[in-house]
């Protein structure tokens, strides 16, 4: 049976690599998203829809497009990092913008899609080491992004508890430092390596409410 799922932010970086890998063997139908609705992926089992996570109307339109289709997975991958990497001060405008996309929009989308999930579905929130309280190299930089990802990690744990009885798995995944527009060219990991980990997580029955990195459970 063909699996059906959604990956947000499939136009670039980790999302693009994950969509490409998911589509490779023809056993998965993927709905991807970009802010424009455009995509370079041309595949039979792929459709790209427009989604702007800071806009409630855009989220509602996206959910309407999905209709009553039953969903096997949702990968909440789309996110922004709008701040200067070396500034520790809080900028309220940037904090609000970051939370609108990385947290509020991501949660609004997930909540709106909840009635559609199949038993055994998997929701993966792509967060970050920069959202982990246990980061051994913790520093005061990127505060807006770090707070948004820490809060999304808590949502993972809360939603996992809520959906435990329905057998729906909810995970956070820390992809490491990845070569993309967000991570830059000097990053250590190619997007395909993360895509492989995401596919492995989707294919494996794992304990719900865990935080994953390179195929292993990591500390929050
Ligand atoms: N790269 C890293 O080193 C790294 C490290 C830790 C965690 N992560 C996380 O990994 C995930 C993917 O990161 P990436 O490096 O692949 O990012 P990326 O290359 O910057 O791609 C971001 C994706 O998100 C979409 N997006 C941006 N703003 C959006 C909005 N307002 N509404 C809806 N979609 C939006 C983009 O669509 P458009 O093309 O239309 O703009 C694009 O598809 C993110 O959650 C990120 O926080 C990345």
C-alpha cells in the first residue's frame, strides 16, 4: 500500500533532499510545500502546495487542499533563522517573526491536520541542537531561533503524550549542522545524510516523544 505524507519546506535544503529520497522507490506519495508553491521536483507521486506558516489563511487553504485524505506522516521541516549569528540581544520583531513561523504556524498546521492521521502515523518535528537545554557548547547567540526550537521540542513531548493512546508517534529530530541556505556552505553534513535518517525514523517503530540525532536518542 502506498504511504501518503507531508513535508513542509521541500523547496530547498533538508526538505528537498528528504522529498527526493522519499519519492525514489515509488511507494510513497508526498505533498511538499514552498512559500510560492513552486518546486523543482517533477515526480508522479509528488505535489507541491503553497504554504506560508506565518499566515493563518495560507495554513487553512493548505489543510483544505489535503481534504479528508488519511496521512501516514508529517515532517514539520520548514523554518527560518532570521537573526545575525553573532548577536545575543533580543530583537522583539525578530522574536515574533521567528515564533510565528517556527512555532505558531507549525503548531497550527499540525493541530489542523490531527483528525487526518492514520493509526501508526508519525509526526517528526525538525528542531535543533540549538533548541536543546543539554547543548554542551551552549552560548547566548541566536536567541530567537533557539527559543522557538526549545518550545517546539516541548510541543513534541506534549503531543506525544496526547496521541499515545492513538498509537501515533511524535518525534523531534536534531539534524546537526547541515549544508543549506540556513546552515551555509561550511556545515559538516550534506542534506542527504539527514534525509536518510528521517526515512529510517519513518520506517522504524520507535518510542514516542523522543529527541533523535544521527539515528540515536539524544538528551533534550
Ligand atoms: N541547516 C542546518 O544546519 C540546520 C541545523 C539545525 C536544524 N535545522 C532545521 O532543519 C530544517 C530545514 O532547514 P534547512 O537548512 O533545510 O533550511 P533552508 O534551506 O533555509 O530551507 C527552508 C525551507 O523552509 C521553507 N520556509 C521558509 N520560510 C517559510 C515560511 N515562512 N513558511 C513556510 N515555509 C517556509 C522554505 O521555503 P521557500 O523556498 O519557499 O522559502 C524552504 O523550503 C529547519 O527546521 C531548520 O531549523 C537546520
